[in-house]
């Protein structure tokens, strides 16, 4: 089955990534290759595309190998935080562009069978890389109530974190929580009476998102790569990041600002004396959002935000 995922804000990504013939571009979240297909014409001929994805399904079902344009394509199953290692294997010191399309794909929600969706009855897995050992089932059944509260509150911004965690602990004493349907019903039993009617989203949305983020260490990995970006991009090289919730976007925004203006001088100093120069130039002062037509045709795009920066 083809890896089904509609890329978000493709035109905006290509504009800000600005791929040129012969350049080396990294798609750190390859998915079905939707963005990559648009990057290839820009770097051909003689360009190099490096595709990275955690999900084995994406690696096995990408649709780029038969692209008619002349370019080199290198594919890695793994985490984008290992990009320095992948570049070392290829004997490539720096690249001209990096794209990260964060979040979860339609394919993972609908066809992975790993319990990403609260609307399905699947094993409670949520690993994007099935080679990893920790599943959502392990967190739900093994963590104490306080740890669950912290995950739901920190990663999901769930206002009912405490009663949900308490009900999970109570329920797992009777039987192990092993499926997405089980967990969804437990959450709904707590949230629906407490105020689900006022919500625009399903009661289980935030908890499922929080567990997925925790299982895959998504926020930690994003912060790690952003710290390494200045050493990975050539001068004039560009980074584009598409985030889908406020926690991701907050990390990108703060790190971009820190890399653009790293000065540590007190704010009342008339001039900088620390000598710390910014390594990035922010290209998007405000995040770019998809237009109404794209949201209409691809509802998963509605929360997307694109930020871009350029290596000085």
C-alpha cells in the first residue's frame, strides 16, 4: 500500500527552502515523499536528496526511486537527530537545506495498526520506530499516577490530567490496558461528564497526543537537532520546520530567536560586549499558516505552522 500522506504547505516550503541545482537537501521526515518530490526538480541535475524517517512503512513505500530527474538519493531509517552520523557516512560535511515536517501522518493514524488513533481498536503501541522498546502500553500500565499526570499536562496540556491518570491507575488494577479503544473509553468516562460537551475535539485527543510525544521523545529530539543545525548548514543554507501544536512551535520559535541573537549582555548595555554573533537569520517573523483552500482539502493541515531560518 502506498504511504498515504498529503504534504502540508508545499509551495511555501519550496519558496523558503529555495532548492537550487546541485544542492544537498535533507528531508528529515520523509513520509510518503510529498515534499521531496517537489524538492527534486529544484536540485536536479546533480543534486543530492537525503531522506530520513523513523517509520519503516515510510522507508519501504516511498515513491522517489523512479523519479525521472537526475539526482542522488540516500535513504536512512532512523531519527533526524542522527543526521551528523548520516552525513559522516556519506562524507558530506554540510548541507544546503533541511526540512522537518513534524507530527503524525494520515497513514500512521489510519493504516499503521499501532494505536495512534483513539477512534480505532488497535494495540496501544504508538512507536514511530518499531525497533524502539517502549510502547504507549508500557507507559500507561507501568508509570505511577504522578508521572502520568506530568505527561498529560506537559505534553498534552490536558486540563483533566489528574482525574484521567487516577482513572487509568484504577482501571489497570482490574485488567491491563492494551488497546487504543480501552484507553479512549477510560478517558471519555472521566472527561465527558466533566466538560467534554464544551470541547471542539474528542476527549481523548490530548492524552493520545501526549503519549505519542512521550513514547517517541519528539520534543527532546526536536530541541537536539535545532541545537546542531548551525554546524550542519552551509552559509546561506536554510532550515524549514512545520509544527502542528503549540509545544513544538514554541521550541522552534525560542531556538530560532536564541540562534539569531545569542548576545548575553545585560539589556541596559548600550552596545554588545560579549561578542557572541548570531548563526541564523529568521526568514519568517511570524509563522506561516495554510490557506483556507488547503485546509478545506486537507483538514490535517489546519494547525500547521511553518517557520524558516537561514544560516549566516
